[in-house]
């Protein structure tokens, strides 16, 4: 950070012998004036603060037009660009974030104060919160059918084994003991009944499992807002919140992250190539501008009565390094140099 004069005196400018030298001196002064010392930094903060109020008070249509917004959307929704953006974001950024979260053992609910948890419980108890199709989906498919068949098969088989033995016990043979030939006959009878009942159980399940699952789903739906169901979903959410990020990411490794990156990359390209997507985006842009017709930005965002301003000072400090990098770039310097040349040319024409 070097020192620079607060202003270039007429004598200083006039002492430079040639027009080219005068222009070069002024260009160098302007570069220093824009980025060196504390004064430009403070002016940057003041500029941000004034710009915030000014932009909020400006009609939205003066800030951006529908056609420009649509053109920007068209440029951003590009398959090649989205693919190139998605790949490093997922593979590199996600890997670093996941690595950090895998070390985080704090439960998620430590972000929720007691009052927020009470509100969450009230939300979970609302009638109609769970759509019936969620429940139907749980009772549909081969996995649900396999679980049901296994559970019912074991229960029916146990009952079918118990029933013949119970019949033998209450029969005269059972009342007078299971000795001798009578006992052997009873055991054979039980074995024969079990052999005959087992295929009947399997046949029953093969023909009835879909119907049983459907009835189970509809029964659950009919009780979906009963106290027991509310307690079930509340306990489930509490279980999730009681776990840490490390718990949920325990099985995540580099291979899985790479697979997710491939999925995101393919999906980004697919979405970008969907012809209806652009039409939908254009539709929402039209709706947004229709809502904001005749309104300032603050009115469109419904923050015109907001009394709390953003932390302009912190934003200015955070963005100042990037700002001086931009102004110090060769491209920005060429731009300011052209402005100085145009200023000289215009002055000479006056």
C-alpha cells in the first residue's frame, strides 16, 4: 500500500512535458486512487450502503427486463456448461464437505432450541400431514410382499403345528396318554397334517399377499392421524434428529461420492436438454415480473418495511479483496486507461 497524492495539482500535470506522459501519469494516479490506502476501502463500504437503499427503491423493471432474464436463463441452462459445473462441485466440494461431516458427532437436534422442537412436534401432529400415497407405497412392491409372506408363513406354520397337537390333546387319545401304538398314531397324524397344511399355506400366501398388503395399507391410512400413528412419526423424526451427520454418512466413501457425481452430471445434462424446462422457466419469469409490475424491488420482495439492514460493513470487508483484484486486473486497467484517454480527448474538444 503506497502513498499517493490526494489530488494532482495543475502544476504537477502541467510539468509533464508531453501529452502521452500526462496521460500516463494520470492513469497511474487513478489506479492508485482506486485501490490503495484506507480511503478507497471506506468509500467502497459507503458505496455498498448507499447502493443497497437505492437498489431497493428502484422499480424492478429498471433493474432487469423480462427478455434479459429469459436470455440469461437460456444461457445458464446449457447441458455442457451445467455438466462442467456439476462435476467439480460434487466430486471435489462434496468430498471435502462429506469428509468434515463424517467427523461431526454432534446430534442434529442441537441446532433446534426447545421451543423449535415443540413447534416441530405440533407440526407432526397435524391431521393430513402424511399423504396416503406414502403409506400405500410402503405396502407395495416385492420387498413388502417378501416381508409379509415370511412373517405370515412363520405365524401360520406355527399355528398349524399347534392346532393338530391341541386337537390330539383334547381327543380321547390325548386324555388317556400318548403311550404305545396310540401315541405313535397321534405323532404320525400330526406329521401328516403338517405336511398337508404347508403347501396350503404357501398357496394361500401366493394368491392373497397382494390383497392382504392392500388391506394393511388401507387400514394404516384409516388410522394415520390416530395418537399411535402421530407418536410413530414423531418418534421417527426424533430418532433422525438425535443422530449426528457422521451416523448418516458412515457408509459414504470416495467411490460412492464419485458415483453420486456421475449421477448428478448425467442428470444435469438430461435436465438441460429437456425442451419443456426452458418453457417452464420462462413461464415463471413472466409470473414473477407480473407480480412485480409497478413495484420497487423492496415491494416485490415484500421487505419494504424491514428495519434491519444487512451487515454492510462486514460485506464490504469480505468483498474488498475481490474488488481490488478485479480493479487491478489487466482488463480493468485497460478499461480505466481508455476512460482517461476519452476524458483527455473530450476535454480537448471543449
